[in-house]
C-alpha cells in the first residue's frame, strides 16, 4: 500500500510532508505551489464531504496529498 498524507490541512503541513516524500524528484518551488493547491482541494473536499477519485498516473505531489 502506498503511504499518503494524513489529515494535514494547512499548506505548510502538506509542504513539510511532501518535502520528505518527494524532494528528490520534485523541485522545492513546485512542492510549495502544489501544497497550496492541495490544501484548497482538501478544504473543499471536507466542506462538501466529498471523496476524490484519483489515479496513480496523477503527478506525485497531488497524488500523495489529496
């Protein structure tokens, strides 16, 4: 099973986890940008009590954070 992030909600928390997991393959500036996007997606997901149907072909930063 692939490890994903827990219930981190802030972009900073998501960034910290993504940096540990993906810093070897994704540039830092991109991790920061994607963590902000992931935080917004997770906020809407929680507000609407939604589930995100993702696929492992998604780019890594979003695959592991939403």
